[in-house]
C-alpha cells in the first residue's frame, strides 16, 4: 500500500495522510458496491506491508483482481 500512497502524493499532490484517507474511502466504496470482492480488496490493501502493489512477483493491486474490469492485464 505504501507504493500507492507514494504515487498519490507525487502524482496527485496529496499529503500522505490524505492519500491514506483516499485509499480507505475507495476501498470502502468498492467493498460496499461489490461485496464479493471484499476479501480481495482487504488482501490488496493490507497496510502491514505484506501485500505487493504491483512490482515483483505477488498478488499486487492489478494481479489481485485477475483482469477484472481491465485491471491486472
């Protein structure tokens, strides 16, 4: 998740706190609208550093969705 926070701070000009709150709002929205993705969303956005957000090998942001809606392709 730290990589996503870093991108939001540099690309969108958000503070780290704002970026974290934005991620929380987005994950809450996705889990509310698509409850069947709740577990995947939780796994992708773990804040303990164990989730990979797209670099290297692992279930990162895109690969965790397995191509759902164009993500992870």
